[in-house]
């Protein structure tokens, strides 16, 4: 018998944690952080207490209470003894936090199966972020009750990576990962060959990106497998058509930047390689240098390892690394800051904010809102700020957005929105489903599951924690 239980991604965008059981084999499809559930109770300064292990996460129902999946050091805080892992593995679709981050809590002996590039990205994320209990995907430091034992030793998780076309076997289950187009490279959908027939998991995908053909490859292979069931994302089922594309982002942004008589600042998610490529192209076309941070360099150096992505290295002639100013707290303090910065301080292509102010039109600086205090050094009066990210969709984002506007006003920066989504639109999704024609459809990763009822396919509106038998 094949059973499915959805522990996340139900009436919410992300947080996917799907338990699949086929006879004696149990696996999870993704094990992500739910931003929505977390945001109901917690924010920047009100957080789950790491000293309580996973206690706060369980109490507030941010993660399911299942035996045989969690780290023994985190169970200790609950008075629970170490539990033998009862899960044969996690098939991870891609490196976004809402699919990957709560792997941090899982038992060290549960192997993680993911794309090769997905692993590179997870490595880059871990290299440049401060270690917290919620981002210990690659490795973790033990957090026993007695703090004097903290961090000894660092425990590495087992990763088994694949590329498209390679089949993986987890106990009795054979899984075919097939590349899909999404806003992060190394994204996959899965054909899972269960004892009842093929089960499909789309992960996150789209048809309007630079590599739509990858999603078409997925669709064709899935159709061939005559699926008995499909778990699909539905982030934008309520948006009929995508009239945005990576090319529109390129054209609009290029026009704005070419007209700018001062410094151009761009903001996008660096996990999105297509967006990086777009701005890298613009910089080259307009004969400007693209200035990135040491954080970005961690990603770029990993992307460069995947020759298929055709991205430059961090020491490329069109790239400069912004060396943070002295007396800004960058070179002191926690280990993590020093390590990834110190490692790159001898790079040949460093530039300071002061150098940039001498001839601002020569540069395009990639700067995220969380690092806006760098504007104080860049002094970008009358420049342009290209916001190449989605618009705010919750209250917390609205507050940051307002704060961002204050900074822009202060420095007379012109605001330009230029973005295209990582998710498939309603029209394309309906077409994809109808082409694949699964016997039953489980829509997740959406706030509008009921909109799927309009599709002429049997649809199961998923309830969290309920068991579905195939
Ligand atoms: Zn995603």
C-alpha cells in the first residue's frame, strides 16, 4: 500500500514536508521551513529558543511530531531518548529554504538526495550565513543540554547527489529526478515508481523562464509514465497569464540603467542564476563593472563549478568585489564573518565604496535591502535602484518595504520594479496538468487549492496530517 501524509505546504506557499510510505519504505519529499506558520508566532526578535532544541518548534506545530526522524541532541531537551531513524531518505527538489531548511532538524543518518548544483547552493548558503538552529542543512553542531559540550564535533550530513537522467534508489523506491525550470538552478521534479504505479512530485516549476524546455522535458517524461497521482505546486494558480519574462526584466532594467546619470543599484536573489546572468549581461552591454559582495562571491564560485550554467568566476574581469569599509564591524566579531571574507581578501578584483563614488557611472552595484547601510558609504544621490524581487505579500514585508522607501528617498534613488516570477501561471499549469493527465491531483504550495477544482481532473483538496492512500 502507498500512503501520503502532507505535513506542510498545505494552504500555504512552501514549507513542503511530504511523507511517502510504500510497503516498508518511508521517505520525505522535501523538508522545508514554513514561513507562514513561523510568521504567525515569530519574527526577527521573537524566535524559537535554540536552547530548547526542537521543543518550541514542536509546541507551536512548526514541525510534525513524528518518531524516528529528529536529531538526538535536539530530542534530549524534550527528555526523549535518541530514536533510530525510521526514514530512508529525503528527496530534495531544490535549494529554496521553504523546501530545504528544516532538514537542519533531521537525524544525521537520514541521507539527503538532491541535484549536484542544489548541493553547491546549500554549501554557499551555509558558508556565508551565521549558524542558527534553522540553517544547519549541510552540517550541524551538537546542541546538548550541557552547553559546555556545544559544537563538538561538527557533524556532516550524508548527501547523495544526482543530475538529470540518473535514477536513484531509496530502499524499494526507484526515483527519476528530471530537471525543471525554476528561479534557482538545480531544481527537479520527481517520477517516483511506487508499487502502485508512478507518483509525480513537481517541486516548484515554471514555463516562462529562460529554460522552459527543461519543464517541457519533465512534462514529456511524466506523461510517458502514466501517473496514478501527481502532487503539484500551485503558487500562482490565481494568475491567469505570465506577461513577464526574463527578457522583459533584461530590457526594462537595461533601459533604466543606461539612462541613469549616477550609480545604478540592483537587488535580486542571488540564488537566481538567470537573474544574475541578466544583470551580468546588462553590465557588459553598457560597459560597466558589476560589483558584488563577498557573500555573492560564495555563490558565484559554486555556480562556476557547474559548467552548464556558464556563469563567470568571482575574479572575472567584469566583476568587482566590494571590500567593506573599515570601522563597519565587518572585520571583527564572529568567526563566520571573518572566515568567508578573510578567504577572499587577496582576490585581485577588490574595490571600495570610496573608489565607486569617484566615477559612479562605471558601476552597477548589487545590494540587498538588508545591507542598505552600505549606501552611507556609496553616497548614490540621484541614482537608480532596480528592485528585481517580488512585491511584498505580507505585513512584515510591507514594513520592510516602507523602510526601504525611506532609504531610497533619503538618497534620492529612483525606484524601479523589474521582476519575473519563479512559478508557473494558472494557464500554463492547467495545460501541464491536462497534458500529463494524472488519475488524481494533490495541489499543494498554494493558498488557493480550491481553484484546482475547475480543472477536469480528479482533485483531492489536501488536509494537513491526514493520510491519503494510493
Ligand atoms: Zn522554490
